C-alpha cells in the first residue's frame, strides 16, 4: 500500500512545468520505486493563463503562494520562483510550519543559507537542493553522503553549460564570443541577459554550495575570487590548443594545509585531463578524496527535464524523512563561517598564460622578463606566430608558479608599458 504525500509547487515556469510533466508521466514509476504516491494539490504563479504544455486539474492553479504554503494537504513545498526576496520569504514560511522545502535556487542558497538552515534546524525540518549545482547531475548526494568518509582536498567543476557551449564554439568554429553567444541564445542555451553566466557569478553561487559542503562551514560569496569569460578571444583557444590545452570556465576549491580557497575563472585544462573532453552544455565535477581518489560526475547541468529529475529525487528523499520522522541538516550550509580557514585570494599560487600585444621590435621580450622577474615570476616558455615588424603582435608567455598578488602587480606594470598595445589577457593553468 503506497503512502500518499501532498505537494505544493511555487513557480510554474520552465522547470516547474517539467516537474509536473514528469510527475504525470512517471508518477507510477516513482510510486513503485519509493512506495509514495505524490499528489500535487496546488501550483502558485502570477501568470495563470500561459500555456506550459501540461494540463492541471481544476482548482490547482493559484496566485496565492502563501495560501499554498498554509494548505494542510501540502506536506512538501517545491520553490522554483528563483530570485532572492520572494523565494526566501516563501521558504522561511514553509520551514516555520515544519514543512520541508525542495529548491533549485543556487543564488539564494549561496547568499542566505545560514538563516535558511538555522530556521530548518529550529523547526526540525529540511531543505533539499540537489538541483542547485549540477541540474540533473547528482553531485550533492555524492559529496554529502558518498564521500562522507573522505577528506575532499580538491573540487574542479565545469558548472555553467552556457559558458561551456560558448567556449567550445569559439574553439571549434573560431567564432567570436559575441557570435557564439548569439548562437547559444538562438538554441535556448543562454538567457536574453547572460551576464550572470558570462561574468562567472552563476558558477560562483554553485562553487559556494560545493565548498560549504566539502568544508563543513558556510563559505561566503565575498571570499570567492570571480573572473568571467568576456575578455577571451578565439585566438586564445587556438594558442591553448597549440600548447596542449583547452580553455574552460572552472570552479576550483582547494584545501592546502588546512586553508580553503575558492575561485572561479577561465583555465587552461590539459587535453589529457577528463574535464577537457566535457563539451557543449554538459557540466562536470571532479572531486578528489583521500580514500577514493578522483571521481567524475558528468551530465546535462541545466534545462527543464534534467533539473526536474533532480527536484523529484529530492521530493522522494523529503518524503522518506517525513514518514520516518527524521531530519537531515547540512552543517556546511548552516554553520557560521570559520574565517581563519579561508585563504585570502592573493595568497593562491598558479601558473599563468599571458597574451600580450607587443610592439614588434628588438628588446621587447627583455622588458617583459625584467618586470616579471622583479615580482619573482619566471618564464617557462614563449610563443609568437606572427612576425609583423612595426606592429603590435600577440605574444604568449607561460609562467612557472607565481603568487596571485605578485602576478597581478606584474600585469599592472606590463599594461602600463608604452610598447604594450592592449590590456593583457591572463588565464590560469590548472595542472591537476
């Protein structure tokens, strides 16, 4: 005999309609596997007229999200409105009534997890958020449960399918970022306003969630170093390939001597590394545990169906906790930060790729080497293809490991040289 569990869904957009679609199509499969029959009692949205491609019974649609939360038949609340203020209000209301919440709201979790999880702990309920990082890629459970006995020293993530698609098209089609972005928008892979993606903010939200889980305390957004991809050109993809690399927008979480650093930036990834082959809108997360070594989770990281899949897996887990009368609080997202364990951004060490637009005449390399040497940065190799005497030409410098602060100071001096014709392009190299 199946147990009936009542659901309420706030946000009838793309993902919300996907959740309803899969509940309707695969509800029987879910019931057989879990023993729970999920019944959707209410769906709240400001727009009740637009066709979403799914049909709901009369009386289910409402504009009153607060009434949905108060409805005694609704045992689990699914929040899919996105944004910060309204979503936070709805989640806190549901938690205050002891109702578990399932959400995909990465921005809210990254910015406000302390208050949300403290409320959940106070009322003895939970927040479930598998869909917040990798969409349909089950990375949260892998990190929270599967690797619970491991010290996770490294996490490398390709967490934004939009940027991964754009960078791939810049490499394979030699397209400009603008052309690749327009193509991504036409295919539905990019938003009309792609700023959060291109500037690395979306990836940083996801990195904060992963870092907090791995470290066991809340990692705030202001401790994350964030760089986007707007400054990259197809030329960089060509040079990277010549050097044996592929450029990816990476989230990097590292523990070194007890200190945690979290950063988001484009990176040169060696062709031989597993992450270099992750293409299109796919996401991938490489986690390094001291017991298991490297584990790669890979799959479609966004979109209606894959995100709905992760949401419904959380719904099933929430139902188990309800019927077992237990809760599972996530200490990493609800425990105040341990500031002494966060490494300042400027103290991280990396190798770098530099593309300088140098005036092509004798002595230019020497000026660059002098400035880099002044900041204790040594050059590993130099690459120059063109030879256009009297013009600015792209010259690639690969450095050995250097401290972030020293590197930034050196680049500032390089950009001030009269023989440098454009802002220097800097990309970290991840050697894994």
